[in-house]
C-alpha cells in the first residue's frame, strides 16, 4: 500500500514501477528478484507490468495458507480486554488481509461491531 501511494504521489509511470520497486527489495526478496531476472532475462523482467510483478511477488511471499490464517485471525478478532484503541488498531491491521469481509463501509462497521463485547453491542444500532 505504501509503494502504491508513493506511485500516486510521484506520478510514477507504469513502465517504471517494477524497476523502482526492485531497487527497494531486501534480503530474500532481492535474491528472488535476481532469479526472476535470470529466468526471464533482465530486460523482460524490467519491462514486466506492475500487476504481473505483484502476482508473482505475492505467490512467493504471501502463500495462500498464510493469507487464510490471517483471514481467520481477522474473523475471530474480538475486543476482549483490549482498549478500544488497541482493538481498532488490530482490526485495521488484520482487515488488510480480509478485504472480502470488509468490502464496503457497511460491512466494515458490522464486522467491527461484531468484535465488541455483547454488553456494548446491544446498545449499538446500525
């Protein structure tokens, strides 16, 4: 999300996005990118469109099992003993990985309220 905001702010041309992001990769990701360039060829890799890059990046670094686990954590999130601020922060963090469940503002609000204690939920009217 941060990278895409940077693209929007800087008006980064579509054909430059992959090259820009590649300069920011670290650790395992930079080694992975090196292998992608070897397999596809440096020029072809650098001409890759952003959506394709994101697809192969997510396949490598965001396996479906991990995403499913994060979705499950979101779906079972409850305020419990957390402060409202802590609950809101956790809700926002985990919602990024469960976009299908908060695809509209109404669904987001309903899911947030669902995680509140029953005694509080009873007094909230949607």
